[in-house]
């Protein structure tokens, strides 16, 4: 019987290679590893050890004024326990620990306390003679090629080889016959060039990544795209088991609706919910499992949403009934210990555990709980343990082919025809790990019982010789620039190695590239376009959707053609704020007429409060934000009435209609519908006024591009149905604009002249900055004071006025262009500037270009640019 001392990760590949040589049969071989020889069966689980340490340190925190605040953090406890275990493994006397600072004195006291525990490493140190005797007495023993990052194992092997000199570490392959040095412009190009080289040669190869963590995701993506099968020494997969257990335990521990929503989102109850239902539950659930009643929305500004809320509430209630039994078990947990037990009872039935990788992680969680659960007495104990479990990851070796093996510098693999050593830059190669954190190289420098940096470096570099025995041909490569364009230097060790043979020739990789494919032209068949967008040969649309088309035809196609739209929940946003402001203005104007401007701040608050209370019922988690918004809105509306009072005192126009709904046929095939906020009339003239939450101006260029049609369409729709004369179309903003006030002037002749900021100056500045903005179409009946409320007085000339007929013709041309492009099936992905900022569909089109505004539909400027 041949006994081979081998590292654990090489077992599978060894059996595989031997089976290939002997027709699938492997016999007469006994594989053993140092991990198994030094295994201690009575070892306490790491999580239990950390929790024990944390509890004891916390109990004595008064003795550690510097580090006591860190005792709540598992990462700190793990760091000190890991170092204490290393001290135990090398049998380091605590007298060697540094005490030159108060912080180091505390660390020494902490480590001395931990070293009193029954650490496995104490036993492993004591086992050395026993294991050494066992190996010395083993007949026909050989040592397989290896790379020990555990220097305790390396030192042990040195003892073994000293006492049994005839025993040698055997390499699997002779030293490589040839080698070459290659370079590429970037990491991705380097890996892609290697992929192409593998395809050309079509021979098995090893790939050694010098920076495995950074390079492996790129390699995986590239090799998957090229359909190159490969195995990897390890891969951290995104598993769900730890998250599921932690979220279940959080529900039992904290009993909050937020914890329950998080558990639902991660499918902890084996009952899936779509994103809409999840968002609804998150919004309206105040207590775990209880959904609000929405049957009283009829008399609120959200009555249109009532049916949807009732439907969603019914679905949410049905879901809660399905998870009722599991949820009750969690909510009835009385102690932190019971909370974790109940969470595990539900967790072990989760459907994710049908996956072997998830099941292995679940077994690790069970093992941790078996040891640590008896230690959990307080909520803080449970939180500490959950943080550790949440950080659990499983590194999985992916062996499914021997064609390409991906590894790192410290994991030996079986020899192949070619080995690529990838990323040999100065930062990554040789990549010897240094001590960092609390116990860095400076801290451990004087601890003579630990392997010194020099010794570790010597051992590390000597073990890299396995690379030279990994293939017949070695290809060392590196990339010359990082993703920021900064230069990357070749590793000094690689450069020196090639200089020894006078062969420092760096050959660039020749990467084969293809011409970029043209982006598909998004175009619909004309008949299909008519079927999607027209009904009986006509379009009936809101104005905002037409503007959406000109902002981006593809976005319009998704929303209005495919009818992909999501329900907009009542929430604290600009749209809801606008609704409340509109409702307030409608109420006071209808009730008080011109006297609405004398509404007091108290009256404003009493009028808007019911709307905010209704919103609070739909958004119970946003009470603080809603109350703050209400306070700000009351102040903003009161300030707005100051301007409106000045305006009403100077104008003969009177508000005759609010919230005027219309459905107007602009052409034979286009009908527009909408709601006009306010219509003021005097004699036979009218003004259309549109309320806005923030400052807005009517732009000539935006109108001519079809991007700002709403206000002018309101004007035309009312003009054509009322037989009145169009006087003007204006925006009025409830926002608080910034005002600039000059504190004085300076001239060389007169020097500095200070300006006294009187009440009159402040008032006039405020009024000027609050003026309505828009386009005038008739000014004959306006007084100078009234004019100042609407327009910039410096622009009062004939050219400042717009012509209604010209504007109407321009709108008809724009809408006809819209209809024609729809008939042609134009759904191009061509967003205007800022169109993608708030677009709900940008993940669908994945537009990568540079947005630009569409061409002018109307070539000439509309008369009287304002």
C-alpha cells in the first residue's frame, strides 16, 4: 500500500488522473493530509468560540477602556481570536507580545484571556510528536507536490524531511521546456487573447490568476462567452441560505414589519410574491401580518386608486393567510434563544435547500447553532451570532472538466501542455500575503516565535517553483494599463527571470476583433403600428404622452403601444404634492371668489390637513416626512397668496372655471384630453393658468420640437370650444424662487454706495420673482400694473405678443407629424436630453449613446419670442 501525503484540494484531481491511467481503477493508494492528521474531534465551532469570547470580554469591558466599544463587532472578535489561535499554534509566550502603547497593553490582556480557552491549536501544537512518529513509521510514504500557506504545516514537513532525508517532495512533471512573455492593453483584453489562444491550440491548459479575486469574474464572463469549458479551484457563489435564516430570525427577534418585509422579499416562507405585491406590503403594513383597510377612500383625493388598493389588499391578505402558521411561530418567540430555534425550524423546510450548495451552507449553519445556541441569553448575543451567520460563505471547487483548470498562485494543480500565468504585474506577482489589521507586520516584528517576514518570503518564493513544473510551455502575461488608463509595470521577479536567460522579449497578444454590429433600427410595420396606436383610425391621447413620443419614440411605444405601465401608488412625491396644491386652490377659489387671496395660514393648514391625513393612511411609515412636507406646503401656499393678492388687485380678470376637463378633436384623427387648472376671463378674453410645483417657462424651441405642448394645447382647446378670445397662457409656480438683492453699488468716481433694504424693496423683489410666465396673445385691455404681474415690462413691444392663429397652425403641424410618424411605425431609440433621467423603461432599451434634442418640427420661430 502506497501512502501519499497530499493537500485536500488535490485529492479529486489525483484520483481522476490515476483512474485515467488505469482504465478507471485506482487501488493500492492511501491519501492522507496534514489537516486530517492534526484534526481534533472535540473542537468547538468557531461561532461558539467567538460568542464565548465576546460575552466574556463584554462582561469585563471596564478593564479595556480603549477596545471595549469594539466588543460588539464580530469582525474585531474574530481578528483577535484568530491571532490568539496562531499564538497557541506556535506556542508563543505572551511575554513576547508588545506593550509599548496603552492599546498594545490592552491587546496583550485580551489575548492572554483568550489563550486560557480550550483552543484546538493548543492540542495541535502538542500533537506534533505523535503525528511525526506516525509518519516516520509509515512505510512506502511519499509527499505529493504542494504549496503550504499554513507555515505551521511547512515547518512540520521540514522536521519530517530532516528526520527522514530519503523522503522528498515529488513534482508531478519535469520543469517546463519553453516559456514566453506576453502583454495586452487591459485585463479584459489579456484574458480574451488567452481565450482565443486556447481555441486556436485546442489543447488542455492551466490558467494561474495572480489576482484571483479581481480576475476570476472577468475570466468567467469571457470564457462563458467563448463557450470554453473550465474548472476552477474555488468560486464564491451567491448563496441564499444564510440570508434566509438571518431574516427569519430577525422577524422572531425584532417583530417589526420591516423585518417581515425583508423576509418576504427573500422568499423565506416558500411563498413567492411579485415586486408589485411586495412594494404594496412594504408600504401599507404597520404591524407584522396586518394589512390596512382601504374601504374609506371614496371621499378622498385618492378615490380613483381605491379599486386597485382594495385588490392589492385582498392579495396581500391572502398571502398573509398562507404564511400565517410560520409567522405565528416566529412572533410567539419569547426569548432570543427561542427566536433562533423557531427560525431554524422554518428554515430547514425552505425550498432553496434542495440545492446541494445551499444545503452544505445550511449544514454549516446547523453546526454553528448546535454549539452556539446554548450560549445565547440576550438579544445582543443573538444579534452577534446572526451577524456571523450572515457573513458565512462557501467556497466551492468547480471540477467538471480537465480541459482548462483555473487556479491561483498558491494552489497546485495537475500539469497540462500549457500554463498561462495571467496578470504578472508588480502589484499582483508574486503576491505574498502580508499581515495587516491590528496584528500587522509592525506588531509581530518582535515576536520571535512566529515565522518572520523574511522566512515567510523565502518559503513562499521557493514554493512558487511548482509553476515551472505545471506544463511543458509557460506563458507569462500582464496588462500594461488599468481601467483608468494608468500605466501598469511588469513584475520585477518576472523581468529578472527572463533577463537571466537574456530573453526579455515582450510580445503583444494579437487579439482578433470583429466589426461592431450595427444597432437595430426600431421600426414597426405600418399596419401593426395603426393597430397598436389608432382606434378606428383615430388617436385619443393625453398631451403628456405626445410629449413623451417626441422625447423618445421607443418609450412611447413601450407605454402606449405595449401598454407596459405600472400603477402609481399614492406617495410623498411631486405628483401628490401637486394634487394637494391643485385641490386647495380649486376649493378656495370656488368658495371665496376673488377673496381667496385673503386665506389665512391657519385656514390653509385646516384645508390641506385632510389630504395629508389621507396620504398618511396610505403611507403610514412616512409620518415624519409627511408632517414636514405639510408644514412646508402651508408656508409655500401662504407665500404664493401674497403674489396672487397683488395680482388680483391689479387685474380685471376673474376666475370663472377651475379644473376644467376637455376632450377636443384638434384634427380629424387626433383628439386630446386633459384638465385645465384655471381659466380667468374678462369681457371676451380668457387666460389659461397652469399651476406648477416648481418654476417653469414656456420655451419657443421646446414647443417647436414637440417637447412642451401642454399649455398651448389647453389654450387652443378652450378657445375653440368657448368662442372667447385667447388672451394668454401662463404658468404659476408654488415653489419658492431664489431672489437676488444688491447690497450696494461701486464706481470709481463715487465709491461705494450702500443700498438700504426697505420693506418696499423686499416686497417688490419678491413680487417680481413670483410673476407668472408664459405667452401673451392679446394685451389691449391690460393695465401697466397688471402687465407687470404677467410679463417683463422691458419687453412690452408689439413683437413680444404671440399670434394665436400662427400658434394653432404650429400645434396642428406638430400633432400631424406625431400621427404620421406613428403610422410609419417610428419607434426609434432616440431620447432627448434628460429624457432618460426618470424614464421607467431605460433598462429595456439599454441606450448607450448620447441623448440629443430632436430636430425642429416648426422651422421658423413663433412670432414674438418671449
